[in-house]
């Protein structure tokens, strides 16, 4: 097996609030190979975004703090770097695309300036050269009229165009790892399809790895090779995409797959199937839970589930789940 | 379009223009939010209304509920026009025509206890002794899957899914016949979304409710709807029974929309034909067919002439020059 590009090992990020410690990420491990796309899926509050922000050390502190773990990027622990060293990594070797381009772009700067910034910072380009490269980059993300758009401000662009600017910014320094946090959630479905296609194509061309944070299993199936499923701050299952969709082992993964209506389903099976409900809701992350966090909602729960945290069990190559009573 | 029996709601040529502020055309510019929409909803039926942001689907819902007044067109409720009614005239209609909105946070009064949120419409429409009102509210609570100990709580004490249940209980309180559901599950996580969709479908079966189900998620719309209308830039481009829309879409936009949905099955990973470009501005919509700027099949005629919505196959109406009714 080739050396992973990035290895997250036992990462714990907690938030120390006035009414207690929120264990937003509570011991998560995974790795991404060069050129691979790994999806991290889960519902709101499962810790998927905090995981990605922790990798780049963008957690606001206080109240947040990475309390344990390592993030080995090309063999180097990012958590041990100084802030200056870390700044040299962000936007260069590792870059990030956020969900809401309107809030993550600077409204007071032209999009050209924002794309050029990291070239000036990381590559020492002159402003003029960097702007020329910004136009080329906008052309590459298939922005219509790049020469004109480069001088415009974010509010003058549509949502899809803004997300193209974000991608141009993220890819302009040729990162080895791209972290995309719900990159298409705010977009309409026809625009989402364009953006996903673009990300796939550009990442393939550059040989970059992607960590794709999403709640949409459709996006996972189309984009990723491997998947990590998170629940309440912990990883519950990891597998190749094909394996996860065909043979989910963790009852939460199975519930998630069954709760989504699939396009064409109700038309093929007359009347359709009833959606799988996962009863109840996500537990509070402020309390210490002795067992599996999913146990109170789990149809497979047995006595042991509320007493001991289940360890990971392997189910074939690359497939593991943390469950005392898995789906057969 | 001839509507068969037991039609509850009809909409004819509905239009809503909003004044737009633009730099050059400050005087005359208008946003054509809804531009000539017609459809009907039968008793016990769910009509899904889909389209991308800005297509006018939510405005259509608001016009029906009279939260906005139409610029033109008719809204007919059980055979009677309601688009001109005043407050007093609308009062009995509002009882039968209820709404559930996307964001249960902003559509529930934060200062009211849950029991009063559900009881208020009952008190408003029926003069019942308070004990009976509270009893009805408690029954509704149980019916939508809320616990009796939650009756005295405030909206902020509920999770998103529970707030949506509360919104549904409020809509049900006065025994409506049709509920306009505007993106009722899009703010919810998938596991909770399934709970709410199942609840809506169960309630429909139990009370013979009709829904106008406005949403952008095509898989959800397919799951819950009997018929589906697809909107683009203020117009309905296709309306048909669910089976026809999802197995044999006839409008190029419907086709593209279905094609763009990511399929949660890695075995079906597909090479798609993608729609180019963005949706044009509704302030100055393209002439002819509004979809022609993005349509892969557009011809000269599409740029000039607006296609009418015509019945191409039984129950399937399409607004496209390339689809002609059988001779």
C-alpha cells in the first residue's frame, strides 16, 4: 500500500463552553491516499465540518481546542507546526472550499485579487503576473468572460459563478489536498452537477486528493472512492463506496441509506416503499456516554451497546464498522 | 385544460410581478416571478411543484394562500374565486387552506407555548370550552408524534424535526382540506426528513388531505406526489402524473433536471449531459421559450415564439415547440 497523503489519527476536538464540554469530534481516524477522494458523511452536528477545520487548524480557540490526536500530512504532524508554518500550508499544499461562497469570499475585494492573493503570498508572484494567472484560472474553471469577471466583486456573480471562483482560489497553487465542505449544498441541482463535474475533472488532472464533506449520499456515490460515516463526533463505519452502499454494516449507515428517497424508486415499485425512519434524535455531546452513541436510536441495540464503546471490526479489505450487533 | 371532478383548487393564468430596482431601467423593470401559471389540485391528491431557486414556486404558494396578491389571474377554491376576497371573506377559506413552511423556527411564534400554537387556530374558529380545546391540542400532539410533556414548552426547546411536527399539528388543528407545504423538509437531516415525509403521507391517507408540495428535491417530490409540475422562470414547462414525469419526461428542462440529480448508487455512476450556464434573470426573461438559452435542442422558432402548454399524451402537458400533440 502506498503511503497515505494525509493521516488523521485519534483526533479529538472539544469545545469548552459555559455549560459544559462539547465533544464535537471525539477520536476520529482515517487516511487519504494520493489522488483519492474520501467522503466524510453524516448529519448536522456529527462533527464532519469540525474535523475538516481541525485539519487546517481553523478552530476558533477559545472555545474550541484540539485536545488529542495527530494529523500527519506527508509525514509531518500539522498539529505540531507553528502558526507561521501552518500558514504556509494553508492555500498552498492544502486548500479548502466552503459551502457558502458568499460568506467565505471577501465582499470588498475583486475576485481577481482574491485568487491572486495566494500566488503573491505562496509563490512570490508580482501582482500583475498573479492577476494574469487568475484570469487563466477563471478560464480553467469555465467562468464565462474571465477577463471581465476577474475585475468584478462577489455580489455581481451568481451562486454557481461564486463557487467557481472558490474553486479557482483553492486550486490556483496546485494543492495536493483539497478539502471541500458541502461544496454544492447551496446550489441548484443543475449548477451542482456542473460544479461536481468540474471538481472531479480538475482534481484528476492535478492528481490532487479530495476530502469531501457532505450530507448527500448521492454526491458521495458520484464523487468518492471511499467513505467515512460519522455519528455524534465519532466514526461508525468506513468502506469503499461500492461496499458501503451494497453492504452497510452499521445500523446507522443502513438507516441513513434507507431514509433517503431515491429518484425513480416509487415509479419502479408501484406505490413505493415506506422510508426508513431513524427514531429520536442525535444525543447531546455534552454528556459522557459509556457505550455506543447510536444505541438509543438503534433497532439492533443489545444490552452491551449502552455499556461499552464498540471497537472497530474489519469486514473485508478496507471495510470496518464499530458495532456490537452489526447488520449481517 | 378540463379538470375532472372533485377538484379543490384551481389556478388560472396566475401572474405576479414585483417592481425591480435596476440601474438603467429604474422605472419600468419588473421581476416576472410568476408569469401565467395554471393548474388544479384534486381532493386527496399531492401535486408536487418543483424547480430551481427563483423559478416562482414559493411565490405561487403564497399567491394561493393570499399572503401575496396576484398581479393577474384567478385562484379558485372549491369553485369560488378567492383572489379578490377581503380579510373577512378569506376567513372561512383559511380554515380549509393551511400551510406548512420550510423554516419552522421563523414560522412559529417564539413566545407562545406549544399547546397554544396548536390551540390558537381552534380557538379562532370554534367556540369550544377551553378544556376541549386543550384536549384537541393534546390529541393533535399525539397524532404528529410529540410527547404530552412537551405541551408547555416553547418552540426553541424543540429540535428541527419536532418543530416541523408542531407546524404540522397547527396546520391540522382546524381540519383543513388542502395544505400548502413549502419546502417542509429541506431544512431537516435525512433521517428526520424521513419521519416528516412518512407523517405527511400517513395524515393524507387518514384525513383525505390534499397537498401542494413545493420543493426542490426531486427524489422527495417523486416519493410524495401523485402529479408533478415543473417550473422554470415563472412558468410551468411540464405537468404530468408522477409516473410520466419520472419515466418519460418530455420537456428538455425536466430531462436535464432529472439528469442532474446525483444518484445514491455507485453502480449507476453516469456520464451526464450537463446543462450549460445559469438561469437567466427573471427581470428580463428571454423572449420565446424561456429555456432556449440553455436548451440543447433549441431552434430558431424557440427564440421567437413562446410555446403554449399543450397536452402531448394523456394527462401530460408540455410547453415545448419540439413536442406536438398527436394529430
